[in-house]
């Protein structure tokens, strides 16, 4: 099988397709998706850079969308794309060398690790949990409070009243951990944020008492909202442990727009030709701790209103993509240079103190490394780029919608190849209802703008 795949060329792909006809492999993100249909000389590209978003109306404290009862059929892919994707999939499962594509031939690259090496326990798929674990802190006491509160989600999957018994066990564990570790938690709060952090801990303790009463009253429907509130307090305490920005961005990128911390944006999308949905607001949290250059570039473009009025440009059930402006340019043209502004590939490896720049983890030989911001959650947000140029991302962005043969959580072929810098935390499920041609009415920064340094929009307008 390995010999068959590694020796495959365009002229023999049909035999591969016959062998693997039941495998459905999606196109991965690059910057030239839409133009492929109009430029035959670019039809060999198998990664696409265009992606989409979608949202609904909200009030200041709540985001909501009307449910659209519609399923998008997956697009068919070229035989050549299928061959390469199958090779990559086999590489993930068996360690067979994965294949890259060039204009003339396929070049073998080092083998990817076995899936069993990559997966260590059930993957975390909740976007807010991923953001909590991505914070640059190392406080075991608060994590021991966080984990049982997160486990309430699994407890609520149990049928009947037995679910509440399991919730109560989770709650007792969290309460015990908080009592035992409170002094250690407070000791690691940043001095400038200590009062705020202590206040959140007091609210957390009171909220746990309220959840205990909810369980005793057997009010199952009230458990999940209270759990969400408690975890927001936990996340706030953890953010209050971060004192300043934890590392220096490399000198060559230091003058770019940088997000030194976190920010949040609301993206309002006008949905066309859908009787069940008119518009939707997606709430997105951007993580500058782990991707300061990437997140900073995006916030800077948002403040320029770059995406306002732009259409969704790809929506195929695998990803949603946008960000390709009208005209020949495939990215943002900086008015000060009249050239496309590009940013480096930026990947934070779990366990390291600063991101890696300019190369994929595969190119660096870090086959077993886990990324701090993985493609685990529905609505993971990342930058699209040219397939063969790591430092070519500019303005095209995408959201991952589902797992596939190539993108299972915790062993995702996108991890370490594309720069993740945020997650949709409200209305993410509605991303699947977006279609090509739906319009982003606006994206607005609703918090964290003060964490943006070197904003070019203030200079060039």
C-alpha cells in the first residue's frame, strides 16, 4: 500500500480512487480556493485559503441564532486531491511517509506519528475549555477546581435523575479542591489583579453553594447555565494569574500589529435566501498569548473595517472561509507600502514558552508535538495561506467545521500547519448554515482592544 501511494502520479490516480472510493477527504485551506474554477493553471492546488463565518442577533449579554434545518452536501474533490489526501491519512494511521505536492512531482516528507502516540485521553473540544488550558499559567490548585466543573458536562449526559447524583459528586470534588487550594490560588494572582481575582473566588464559592441547592431541588435544566457561570469565574481567576505578556516576540516581527493578551470580537453576518435565518452574531475570542502576530494582524484589519461587507467565499461543510478582497490581490494591501501585508506562520507548542515561527511542526521535525491551540473545537479560527509558503498569510481566514479522516481531534493534520488564533464561543453551531454569498455586515472588537500594540490602522487610517 505504501509503495502504491508513494509512487502515484496524476496518470494513475484513478486506481487509487477505486481502491479508496469510500473515503471522503476534504480540501484543506489555502489562499486560492475561489480562483481555481477560473484559472486552469492553478487547478493542481489542493489546499484552499478561503473560509466563511455566520452569526445572529443578540442583546448585550446573549447571542442567539435561529436554527436552520439544512445540511450541506460535501463537494467532490479531484482525483489528484484524493490521492494526496489518502496518502496523508494513511501516514497518520500507519506512519507511512506523507506526501507534499509540487507542480511536477510528489516529494516525500518524513513520516507522521501514529495516532495512538498523539492521543492521550479524550480530546477537549469545548472552545472555552481550550482557551482556559491555553493560558500561560501553571497553577495546579485552580486546575483541580476547573476539571470537575468541566466534567459536569459529561455527567449531564447520563439519563434520568442519576445525572444529578454524578453532578453532585463533581461539585463536591470542586468545592473540596477550592477549599484546600484557595490560599495557593490567591498567592499566584498577579499583584495588580489580586483584588479582582479574590472577588471572583468569592463569587465562585457562592455559586457552588447555589449549584448545590439546584441539585438538591432536582432542577436539572438549571445545572448547565450555572456550570457555565462558575467556569467563567474560574477562567477569570486564571486570567488574573497572568502578569503582563510572558515573552518577547522575535525582533523581525516586533513592529507588526501585536495582540499582547486576549480580545473578543462580534461578527454579524447577513444570511441570504434562508427563510429560517436572517442574521447571526458570532462571538469570537482571540488568543494573543499564543498567537500575538496572527491575532494582532486580524484585530488591526478589523479596526480598518476590512471585512465589513465582505461575502463568505467558501462554505463546503468542512470549513467556512473569507478574507479575499476584490481585485487581483489575495490579501490586504498596506496603503503605506502598496504591497500585500503578510505575516509568518506562528505555532505555539504545548510546553514551550514562545511560539515557533516560519516553519510547520512537520518541517521542524516535531512530529509528536501538540499545539497549544489545536483544531479540536467546532469553529476553530485560523489563517489560510499559500500551500508552499509558510509566511504567506495575509487576510484570508477560516473556521473548521467538522472532523474528517484527516482532521480528528488531537491528531489533526491541520495542527502545526496552520496558525490558530481563536475560537467561536457563541453560536458556533450556526457556522454550518452559512453559504457562499452570505455577507459579513460587521466585525467589531468588544473587549481587549487595549492589548493591541503597533496598530497600523491608527497610522494609515
